[in-house]
C-alpha cells in the first residue's frame, strides 16, 4: 500500500473510544469503536488503532495525520481531581478567586453555597509586583521568596499579576526565574494564555491551566508511547475548544485550550457532514450517556462564544458555543418531595449504567425508557455485542409507573417527554437570544442516542428536518479528523475609540495577524492557506459589556479607521437590539484576530443508487409505544440503504452505533453521501 493514505481521528468517551479513518482523497471511510479504559485511556486508543488497521489490512505508516479529541482536562475540572497548584498574584489580590464576581450560583436560593476555588487560599502567594512594572530588577529576589514558601509537593503554578494584560514581559520574567531555580516546575502565565482585561477571568484561565497541566502532560506522553508501540509515527495533534487543532506539545503547555475539545470536535464534524448535503444552518444534538449537548451552525461554520463555563469557572477564551443539559441516555428519572417527576442531572454513567445494562443499576433512565417503548432492540444494541435486559428496564420504570398510576409503557413515554421538554428548555432560549427561528434550521443528530430522540425533539419545537450522519456514534472522532488549525489572538486597547488613530488600529491588527501566522507555522507544515478574521470589542460609554463586531471578509487593512469601526458597531448593535445611538461615544476594549490554517479536507465516499423498491430493505417489524398507543414499525438496516431510498414513519433504522426512530408523519431519505434526511411530510 502507498504511504500516507489516511487521516485518523480519535475521541475517548466514558464507555467507548471512537476511531474515524478517512482516505486523503475521500475514497474510503472506516469507523471503529472499542471499550474505553478509564484508568489508562491511551491503552484503548492503541488497541483501537491496531484493530482498525488490521481489519482493513493496512499499516500505521499509511496514516498521515493523527488528531485526538479529548475530555481529559474537562473531566479533571468537573471531578475536581486536578493537581495541587499555586497561584502567584500581586500584593493585596490574594482573594481574587474567592471574591470572583460576587455572584451567587443560584440567585433565588438563599442557602446556595459559593463554589470552592480551584486553588486553595493557603496556596495563593502574594508578590510586590504588577504586570506593568517597568523596573524588573527584583524578579530574581522575588522568585527566591516564592520558592521559599512554595510547598515541595506543588509542581504547577499560575501567575496572574495586576495589569498583565498590557504585556507578558513581567510575568514571563518571573516564570523564567522560577524555572531556573526549580527545573520541571509547570508555570502558567495569564498574559500568555489570554491577555484580556478583567483580573478574575484572566486569573481563572491561568488557574485552570495550572490545575490540569501535569495531568495533560503525563497523558500526552503516555499516548505517544502507547501509539508508538503499535507502530504509529504520525505526529500527535489535539483538538481545541475553538474547533481547531494544535500540536500535542502545545497542548502540554496550554491544556486550557483543550478544555472543550471533545464537544467542539462533534460540532466541527456535524458542520462538515451537513454541508455535504447542502445544509448550512443547523442545530446540533449530541446525546451521550450523561448529557444532551446543543450548538448552532451558521453558514456552514460552528458559532463561537467567549462565555463558556467549565464546572464552576468561567472560560473567557473563544470556544465552540456548546450548551449541555442533563438529558443523556443515563440520566435518571426521579420524583421530588412534592411528587413531581424530574429527570437528571444525576446519571447512571457507564458503571453501573442504566438498569437494562444488567450491571447492578436499578434506577430508571432514558435508555430504559427507549427499551420499554420499543425504540431499541435488546438483542441488537451496539451491533449485538451488548445484550440488554428488557426485564430489568421494565422493573426500573415500573417504580415510576406505580407512582403515576399507569403502565410501564406510559411511564416510559412520560420520561421521554420530560427529556424532550428538558432539551427544549435549552435549545429555544439559545436560539431566541440570537433572533433565530428553529423552523429555518435542520437538526443534526449524533452521539449514541441523538438519532433515537431527534424526531421527538423536532416535533416539539417545530424543526422540519433532521439529518442523521452515516456514523453518528463516531461524529466527534470525524470532527477531529477534518479539523483545521486555528489560533486566536487578542490585544486589550481600552479607551475612547475616537482617541485611537487609524495607524494605531492598523498596526495592532498587523501584529496580531503576524502572531497568528507565526503560531500556525510552528504547529504544522501541512497548511494549504491561512484565512484571517478580524474583530473588535466595542461598547457605548457607560456600558459594562462589549459587543463583538466582526469586520467583513476582504476588507483591506488600510481601510480600517475609527470611523469605519464606529459605523460597523452601530450596524451590529441595531441588528442585535433593534436600537442604536449614533450620537453616543464609543469605547474600544480590545482587538481580536482569528487565524485559520486550512488543511486538505476530504469528501465522504458516495453511495450507489438503488434500482429496486426501498420496501425490500425491511428486515422485520417491531411493536412500539408512541403517542399513548401501540404501533407497528418497520425495521431497516442502515448499512443496506442506498442513495434515493425513502422510509416512511413509524420506522426504526438500526446500525452499529445508534438507532434512528422515525416518528409517524416524517419521511426519511438517504442521499448520495449517506446522510439520512428525515423531513416532516407535506
């Protein structure tokens, strides 16, 4: 076989590790799943690579790119199992993490607790230094004093000095002095990670980075060793929260960039597969074991945000805008003290899992409700490799049925309707605040349970079309496979917009663009072209929050001046709020540049057209419960579908990694790239 034929993408989940292998020319596409090994995640990756390549009789030498989506950093923060680390701050700023923004997590709960900071106060060290100090002669002495009080068991520290957003020289100088005295000490400088005004948010980013850096560093080293052990020589790359890719060496030093790596990869993959079917505006639905995740795709690109929250902490760095609710396959149904049926956020997880798994779980979950309703086949779950117990599911759901005074099937439908309502309460506000109408969007469903629930959600919120990709269960791995390189850069420039000259603005944009190109060049030599998007954070004088104003594509650098930015700001403000004030002074907060290095992007293999009737595809019939009554639904095999095949609901489409339920009144059609488009009948 010829060398470097494939691109490999991998995503590690709590239950399965997914692999996606695509030929560079798009002629071949393979997927594979292996059981995850939570205690040593890289072991499952290595085993999966060996099994996948063996199944297609290929060699590790044929892999040109190896990109990995990971939740290692995210899970470490959510589970509070990161490294003990220190935070170095300016004198008088020791309580920065405790004070935060002085906001309660539950504004209507008088007894709500303030989340514990990720770094304990005893490990916060004050220094007589600010980020804008001109005299740096004391750095050596300050480093000696820091190390004198730094516990020996701490091997990671964050630095967040006042006014460090103005430049990184002071923080970087202190970091160098510390590392020279204690080699191997991990240092996270806030000015290197995200040099934006607002000390708490900048300090939170630095603290998160320091908290997970030792874990991510060790993980990357183990992954390299295990994959090298099976003969893989392609350089390891990691997906970022912003949907781009960075080298593993960068992920070791700046793991905070990978905090939302896994979810972002899924949205990137969804944007890719939906565009192949001509769908450019979509809402993504990714249902895993714990949560249902949503995101928006506009004009073929994932929507980004700087308002992400990881656990109890803000993540102000640009990331794919993903919103999650506790409505995953393992989410538990329960009654509150007033007898009201609730769902989640507690989850049965992978161990013991839903009751139907037969691993000791006995509480009713959404997966149990799918099984009792007849949506999934207990003998064909995960391609028949995992047997489910209908008896256990009925017994678990029976507790709900008994309290509701109904049958197990009716109780299951109640659980699923509650899950749909939970998802609706998340997706509608997300779209409404952007002025978007769900009826104008396609719902792209992936993850293990996304296609099973998609039509139920589409019916509820009025979405007219659902798109189910060829391999929904490995969508995050596919996204990692085709993701581009991406680098975000920001420069704080706080002041009246009119006080800046055109030369000031143009010079700053030029510097940021050069930083982006330099970063991308250091990441990879496989970049075909670099695209640049400029934006500015602006607001009316007296306002507390900024508006991100994106400059139009193709605008020349010499066209940018204060009047031009002011005009764009007024136009953007009018679109967002239907109100603007041309007479009000405007403040400039920051300039931003996003540099994207495009990689060669393959196509997906095309399907042949069928010349016989689609009815011959039926492999059986299943009795299911939907709409408060039993119905008979035809069952189809996904791998037997060809371009042009149509399926009328109620119907079940089974494949290895998921089951698609087509409700009555919807019709599914398979297109040339293998996407199943399920639309509301006329």
